[in-house]
């Protein structure tokens, strides 16, 4: 550090200390600051003492609250037709008014106090906590009365359950919210646990159902907070109603059709224009379900569960099954459905939802539930109409013939397309399933009760239909196989990478002269692929296979687990599916036979290990799939192997070769594909030679 730097630091320190000394407060200023701090501390002490004093004193009912009690009870309470007294009760208050006389009790933190003692602020028999609780409970009751008006009387009550049942479904209704609270499918069992119980679509704990009413005072009321009065009108109809006085009534009528999974629901009302603003044009309706598991395997049950919806005049759509998602539906919506692998709950308004917002949350770590699904909708509403809103609610299985018949059952003007709840693949694959596979499957089911036999017959039928393509593919392979010695000779005559173009050119020339096409065997196989893919989509969605046993498989719609491993193999799982294992073995055998049918060559030798790898990959993929699908592929491959051996017995390859050599000796016009391939190779060879000559000139 030099002298100038040291001098500068000293001068800066002098300036700072000088400034602090000049701005030092005087003794008078210090005394004033101390006095102000003491005053603030004293004020805080006084406020704390006052707060403690107030907290130690019981609360009291004001004169205004006492004056409003009787008219409020008379307005919102229930009138006794015998003595004319009016009673209002909720969870904490039970008060009766007869003329100007008041009687009743108010709960007080485990105890109770007579309403007259409370109005007189007489808390001699109560602790401080009880007195405060009593006053708070009475005030809350009066506030609710002010908010809910004539609805306030229904904020308390006992939750009663009534039910409707037919041969297919049993539905319970709760008086709290006037809603369907439990739905049980009587013909379907839950396979999640070992104990046999019916499939329960929703319970009071896993479902929500709420209309939001707006009164003339602009108060927003939620119907799920009210205790409705259940009225059994018939063995198929129940009315949940709120009697609001002055001949006004609001309720929901439910009708369960006989032999049907359809629950009819309609809002019924009378003289509501005095309670709900006549200018009201829409009403909010919210519903939700926490989707429970019903299957032993979670993979496909989770993949196939999602919220589906259909815009008016459009095709159905759905939310991504694998992600949490919220979507606003800003156009009129014809229906909204909560769907899992085999069952759905669909809300179908007789008109449409004006708008809606749907939300789903994936419950990945929950062992008994799949997703939380919610819908917040807006629907047209008329306060003066007797039946302003009507729904049909489908609660049942995703059975294709059943869903297809709902248009006629509900007599709708628009095609509901509820069969889209069953995932059957891309459009062309779906056509195959809906026009061929499902009708044939349903037809066979009408005569045969064993679904293992049905799948066998279905497989044989498909193989018969595809026989011409299979035979054509085999004959193409046979032609290529008899040319193997000639192709080998060409490879030996033109060895090495430098002769690749010449080798390929001679090979194409041989194919052309002999009338063979290396691609002709692939085309028939490609034409068969849509059938294989259609079956891949069909079996995991086929509810008819659910719970059906065949041989060792107890459920053809789930993996046929023969034993469970004590560890988990990545991508394979912790169980062994026997049909999948059998399919893999047969697939390896078929691959070996198919490779023997192919002409030899360097490229085929290089691809052999890839061909054998595919069956192993399928073992990992299909181990968690439905046993019915693995069984079908096993049968299909086995029949194909049998066909191949029959073809080999019936087809004389010597005659095939003689015929091809005869064709080769005749003038032969190249087919378009081979001609284009040869021309492309000729140009490529010419370009390669030109580049080689150009390189030689540079050197």
C-alpha cells in the first residue's frame, strides 16, 4: 500500500466519524425517544389486558339478534299443522316458536343451553368455552337462515337411503343431496380381490352430484348440502323433494327402467319463480366419480379409463388417459362419460350441456382407485317450467350390442355413438371389428357358451378367409427358394462390395426372366395385418370374455397367471402367463420354418437374429395382455404352421423350378416393378462408375 492510498483511507475515516459526531442526537432528543417507546409499550400492555378481559368474558346475544329470532324462525321453519307452532332445526339448533313464545335448545361444546337462557345471556351453568360455542352456533344458524332463506330448514336432518332395483342394477339414493349414491351391477363381479362381490360403479364416498341454484337475492345454493325428503312413487320411481312453503317445491325424480341400465332423471318444480330469479336461463350441474379398480391387472384398466365426451353434431373425443388434464368444452355437449376398461357412467341430457369443463387426475400410487374424474357443466334452465331439466344416465357395461341399441332405447334424434366408448382401433381397424369380428363373435355366442371354443372357431374362420393370401405368399416363397442355387451362383461370381451393383443387377435379371417377384410374398402378409391388429384391439376390450374360464385360464380378459415370481423382471412383470409362453414358443418355431422358406443370401443371414428376436419381444409385450388374445395368436400361428407343412406336401418344388426355367427361356417382358428397380440400379451403377472415373482422373 503506497502513501497516497493510506492518506486517502485516513481522510475517509475522518469524514465518516465527523459526520456521525455532528449528527449525534441531543440529550433532549434521546429523552423524547425513550418516552415514546415507553408510551408504545404501555399501549400494547393495555390492549393485551383488554383482549384478555374480553376473552375471559362470555359472548352475548344482542338486542337486534333477539328481535330477529322469532320472525326468522317463522319464515324458514316447518309449521305444525295441529298447533300452528313453527320449528327450525339444524345440527346445533332446535328451536320452536308458538306465537311469541320461544322454546328449544342450542348445543354448547358437548352440552346444551335453553334458548331462553341464551337470549337472556344467562351463562351461569356453562363454562366460558360452552357459552362462546352456544352463541356462535345460534349466530351461525341465523346467518344460514339469512343466506339459504326457505332452504335453511333442510341444512340438517338424517341421511336416509332408498333404492331402486331391476334384474341388472341396484341403485341407492341418499336424502343428503337427493342424489344417486351407490350403483351396483348385479351381473358382474369385482376381480380385484379374492372375495366375490359385485362391481360397484360409485359409492357415497367416491361420487359427487350437485345442482347450484341462484335465488332472487343472488344467493348461490348447493343442493348437495340439503336433506331431501324421499317419496317412493312406485317400484321404479323415486322423488327427492324440498318443500319450500307457500306451495313452492323443488325436487329430482328418478326412474329406473325395467331390464335396463338406464336411470332417468328429471328436475321437477312448482312455483319456483318467487325463489329463483325468473331471468335465470342456465343452471350449473357438477358431478364426479373416483374411479375404482375392478380388475386384477392394473395396466389395461388404467389405459382404458378416461373421460369421454361428444359435442353436438360431432364425433366423440376423450382426454389423454395417462395424464392429469383439464379441458374446457365451449360448444354444446351431447354427453359426458366416465369410463374404465369395461364399464361406464354416461350423463346424457335430453337437450345438451351448454358448456362444460372436464377434469381428470391420475391416482398412480393408489392401489384401489384409478382416476378422479369431475365435470362442471352448464345446462339450460327455466324457473317457471314444471320439468326444466331431464337426463338419461347410463350406468353399465361397455357391451357393443348394448351401446349400439341405446339410440333406439332413448329415442334420440342424433346418433349418440356411444359405441366409441369401446376402443377398437383406428378407423379401418374399427370397421373390421364392428362389421366382421363383433357380429361373428356375437353370432357364435348365440350357439356356443364356451368362449375358448368360440375363439377357436373364430380363428379357423379367419384362416379360411385368408387362405388365398396365405397360399399366394407360400407360393411366392417357394419360387424364391427354388432360385436359391442360382442366386448363390451369382453371389459367388460377383463377390465383394465392389461388385454389389453388378450382383444386384444380375439377381433382378434372374427374377425377371424366371417370373419371380421378391415382394410378392410380402403383399399377402401385409393384407393380413389389419386382421391381426383388429384382434389386438378387440380382445382387451371384449367384456364378454370377462370372468369366462377356459382350461387353466380363469378369466380370458386378464392374464392367465400360472405362478407369480418372487421378483419383478423389467418390462415383463412378476408373473408368468402360460398362453403367452405357448404363443412365444410357437412363434419361434414359425419363425424358423419361415426362414427356411426364404431364399438364402448375405442379407437374410444378417437378418436372422432380428427375426428370432421378435418372438422374444412379444413375450415381454403380451405377458400382461388378456389371455384370450394370447390364445388367439397361439392358435393362429399353430394353424399357419400346419398350413405350411400341408403346402410343402402338396407343392412339388421341382415342378415349380421347371416351370420357372421354362418361363426364363421364353421372351419375357419385365413387369413394371422389376423394370423400375433395374432402371434405378442401372442409374446408380452408372453414377458410381462416373464417380470412380472422376477420382482416377484426379490421381
